[in-house]
């Protein structure tokens, strides 16, 4: 009888794993990629602005302390 009890442990583990697997693999309703794409567009716009500021500041006159 004790050996049958020990066989129930892996059986219950397999059933639990199957239930967890079906729950983890379910289809979830998602909002889509719109939010992520809008955030990426804002990021790119910010990077382009900072690049333009850096480029513009590089073209300004150099200070006398920069002259070697």
C-alpha cells in the first residue's frame, strides 16, 4: 500500500504540471503594439533632437581656450 502512495506523488505532480502548462500557455488579450510603437517614436524624436543640438553646438565658434 505504501508503494501505491509513492506512485501517487509523481502522478499528482504530472497533473499539476499539466494544469500549470495549460494556464501558462493560454491566449491573453493584449492591447497590441500601438503603445510600444508610440513610445519608440517618441524615443527616436528625442534622440534626433539631441543629435541636432550636439551637431549645432559643434559648428559654433571654438573658444580661445580650445585653440592649441
